[in-house]
């Protein structure tokens, strides 16, 4: 049986602010919990006026306080931006607050513009080279490896579920070697999806945390009563993605009817390239597209991403999606 989870960037809408964005993330998490989703993850991004999830652990804490059963966590923390000790303390504290509910997805990409490295006082390119060692060190801080010269408190003994994230083959190889569950960012980078999953499953080594491979794949999902309404709602996310890729990021805009038809060929092709991991439409359409994607990937979990300008419409999308999936 496939599980379903939610990925949220905590979008700041045009006409809104960070305070409202974080409040809406909490409301969305409560809807996800009530609908039966397994996890609610927040992603780390920095210096974008349209994304409020930068202080990821703080936002996760808010999500934890307004929910009670759904797993909460990071999808993910970009470890080159940090040092393992601080992340161990942060997520150790989250585990103490919300025991048995905390996930920690780890990514290698800085997820930021180069100037962010200066602000963080980090050489992000060099830091990414140490990513495998940092992941091992972080896991040791949680397990309390006796060879470490320091103990993370909070952190040591925390039952945080660690995940490896990826959009290329590197993450698949590392997840397999370390015996970690693996989540692929197919909602925005589907090119290497099939090969990454093949490598992960083929090379997987069992660990204390995981006996056999466990795959999560991401999809862009927007569900409404009709295909036409869902496509309109999804145009908010389309606009945000095009603006991001063309160097003009901003707040999440209202929908535009027929938006894709207004785009130059290159931008339209970029969006169409992600449609292999996209389910936008009525409940019947979404059920069919997600079903075909699961058949293709054999994923143990699907994490749904995608935002629209109206928070109520996004909440309804989560409800309709889960209802359609039965």
C-alpha cells in the first residue's frame, strides 16, 4: 500500500506576508493530518520573498504544535548550509517536543544563490564536497557514537528518522550505501528519476535504521472539481517556477487563465518537461495520473507538492486528492 505525504514551501502570497504564510502552513498541516496524509514536510529556502520556510526547524516546531499525529519534518535541510552539530541540536529538540514524529531529510544542494554563502559565512561549493561525511557525523551525533569528542544535547538518543533527498544519481548512491530511505525530487527535476531509483534499489545496503529500500517520489498535484479549475489553480505554481528559473523570483501570484499559452516556447517546454510527475485535474484525473506514476516508479510513498494563491483551494486540493485515492 502506498502512503501519501505533503511537501510545503510555506509560500508567501502576493498581497500577504510571512506571518500569514506560516499560519497558513499550520492550517494546511491540520487538513493533511485530518485527511490521512502520513507526513508534512517543510523545505529550506533562503532569501526569497515568496518562501517563508528558511528557518526550517522553527517552522516545523509551529507545525508540530498545531498537529498531534502526523509526522513532521524537513524535506529538506540543505546540510552544506549548516554544520551537523547544530542540526543535531535543532532536530534533537524537535524530537523532544514531538517524540516519534520527526523526520530529517538531507539535501546536498545549497538551495541558495551564491550570495547566501557569504551571508552564512560558508564556502558552499567546498561544503557540499563534505556532504557524505557530514551525514555520517550527524547520524553519529544522534546515536551517540563513543568516538565523537562531543555530545549533542539535545540530540543524542533522539529518534529522528533520517532521509536522503536527491534530484540526481549522487543522492541515490549515498542513500543506498548508508541504508537510508530515499526521496526523489521528481516534482521539479524528473530527468534522472528512473535511473536513480534503479541504482538505489540495486545497491541498497541494510542498516540499523532500514532493512530494505524505501522510496518516496514527489509529484506536483492540484485537484479541483474539474480539470479546467485545477489547471487554473495550478497556474500560480507555474508562474512561480518560471519566475524562479528566469531569475525573477517573487511572491506566489494569483492564477492566470491560459497561462501556459502565453509563454514562449522555451518556458512552456520547461514546464511540460515536469508533467511526467504532475497530476492536475479533477479527482478522476488525479487518481489516474498518480496511479500511473506509482505503477511506473513502484514508490512506497508519494509526496505531493504544489501551491496556489488561495490557501482554501490548496486545502481543498489535499482533501479531494486523498478522497480520490481512496
